[in-house]
């Protein structure tokens, strides 16, 4: 029996979800009609940006909507879960892979991992071979495994696979060095493995350092994914691993030849391999670990670039639409996730189009039909772009700024995957502060800000249309402000 699961959504958010397909179609009918084109080259950019944005936002809408009308997945009574793990005396390991992260970060995670309920072994997998970390492991009662130089390769996945050679238990949890587990993590997740088809149980990433501008934006940007998208993917058995705060069944990992042997995004690659073999995954929507989001521009871009590489590499080299071992629902859900990173091109185009108008008087749409364009665009903008506000309850400046600024690491990841450039994995919180590196990351943003201010001066020197110039100036300055806020706060933290 199907049930409508509307209680978890505000009525306003539900209304916007139901209206979205109609406003998208109303806008698309106008903008994709060449009769309404202005400058043909800018019009092509406009329809490319709109097409990507509509597809990306439309798939988000569809995922959430399907979850509303499909029955709950893996819904079980908690009292039955506990009995199973108490009776079976499961052998459990906890892996914490590290690679030169600060010892103060590693310390908190390991101490809390050791203290978790249910009998288990905690093991630090050190790719940095630190004497300090080894001594600390001995001090708190954790095992220590340093991967030797001759066994290096495949970054985090290689580190995990090396550690698995020394583990003979049935299940193993994984925590990044900066994600501190709660005491009940194991006792709440292990019962799901009573179903022998379950290979993976994932929980949300939750960040506590939201006093930082970039960390705050990163945290809220992921809230939609963890509060709505991942739970919705449960309905299609398509929720996937995010690299930390999860438990694997070891025999399932062995069945696919180990953790996916890739230099980045081993989490999603491993999950898709498990799904290909017919195993199940579960997203348990409860915060059972607290992490640290990147606080600097350099760390944030490394993280976003790594995630984007995973999405693009799947899209171009192992496109889920053509993977025979997946169900139709899984193919669509993986494909939807891969499309997210293409939104970077839309962001860049949307930022530059108003600058073109102010500098050269060129517009992608026919300005003689300006009122008609607004009639189609405003409902689309309100329902689609305001939806995250109603899903989250509010939208921070930091969220808008970090989301907009991430176009650069995403586009870099796209070309790196297409051109097959080599990737070197670096831990998100590794210490690597260099002004030259930071300037390498933000030069496009600085250039856009300068060009934006210049375009306003040029646009108002001899404006052709006061109304259009005023509206365009507003968007140019707003975009420049969001990028400036990202740079200012990112450089001072």
C-alpha cells in the first residue's frame, strides 16, 4: 500500500514541489523557442545554462516527489533490531584512515571510536607513517597499521584495502579522521545487517564548526542532500556511501574485490559495484557522528574537486544508465547524482551573461519581448530557486556564496576527467597553506568581480534601456557580492 509521506515537509515546500513541473514547462516553452532569441551566440549559452539547470533541479524535484508517494523502505521496529545483535556476538572492526591530518583532530575521533558501545576493535590506518600517531594508538588501546611504501597506491581506498588484510571480522565501520562517532553508532546500525543482502549502512555527515563562513555554507548546502535526497534514494535501493560514518559487511566487499581501486571517490564507486552485484544499501537518517567541514578556500576546493571528479568519472567512464547490473530505478538515481556537477557550467554562464549586456549591450533574449520573458521567468525562478529555502527553513549568505564559488573546482574536475589528468589525493584537513595556491584557486572569482565593477561603469555611461540596465546591474552587483563574501571570509579564516 502506498502512503503519502508529507509530514516531514512544510506545506509551503510541498506546494512548491507540486508547482515546479508546471512553472519549469511554462518557462521552457518560451526560452527554448528560437523566435525569442536575441544575440545568437549568447542565446546558445542561455539555452545550455537553462537546459542544465532545469535538468539538475528537475531531477532533485523528481527524487523528492517519488519519495513522497513511494512506501517507506527498510522501516523496522527498533526492539527487533537490538535482539539480533545481542544474540549473534558479531565481530566488528572500526577503521580510521589517516594521512597526515593534525594529531589533535585524529585524537578526538579515535578516543570516541574506542568508547563506542558493542565489542569492537578500533584500528588507525596510517598512510603518513607517523611515530606520534603510533604512540597515541598504543596509549588509547587502538591497533595501528602503517601502509609500507611498496604497498602504496589508490589513496584512501588502497589504505582501507591494506587494513582489511589484517581484519578477520564480519563488519567494519569507517570514519574519516575528523568525524567523531557517537557512543551508540554500532548498536544502532548493526541490526540492519540481519538482512543478508544488506552490504552497507550509511548515516549523514553532520558538521559542527558552523561558526566558520565556508564551513557554514558547506554544511547547509549538504542538508538538502542528507535530509531529503539520500533518504529518498532508499526507496530505490540507491543510497550510496559518502566515505565516512558507515558500516560495511566484509563478505560483500570481498565479493566485489575490495574497496573500489580508484584515487578519489572510492565511496560512490564501491556502492555502485555493490549494487551491480545485487547487494542492498541503507541510508539511516540519524546523526551518529559529528565532523568538521573545510574552513579555508583551499580545503573547500580540494573537497569539492574530489567529489566532482567522482561524479564526472562515473558519468564518462562507467555511466550508470548503461550498467546492466543495476535496476532501472538505480540507474536513474545514480545518473541524477552525476548530473549535479554539470550545474557549474550554468552558474558560470548566469554570472557572465549580465556582464556581457552591460559591456556590449548584447542580450541572449529579444528585449522587445522583455515583459513576456519576465512573465515566464518569474514563476520559474520563485518555485525552483526558492524551493531550497522552504526545504531548509532558511538560506544563509555563506551557502549561496560557497555554492556559487564552487563552479571553479567543478569545471576543473570536468576537464581533468575528460583530459584524463592524474589525480593526487590530499586529505581535506591537511595543513597546506600557501598564498600562491590560494590565488591559483580564486583568480577566476577575482577576475569576475573586477569585470563586474567595470561593466557597471560601462553600462551606465550611455545606457540604451534604463529598466534593463537597472535590473542587470542589480544581478551583476549581487553576484559580485556573493563571490566577494566567499573570498573575504575564506582568506581571513
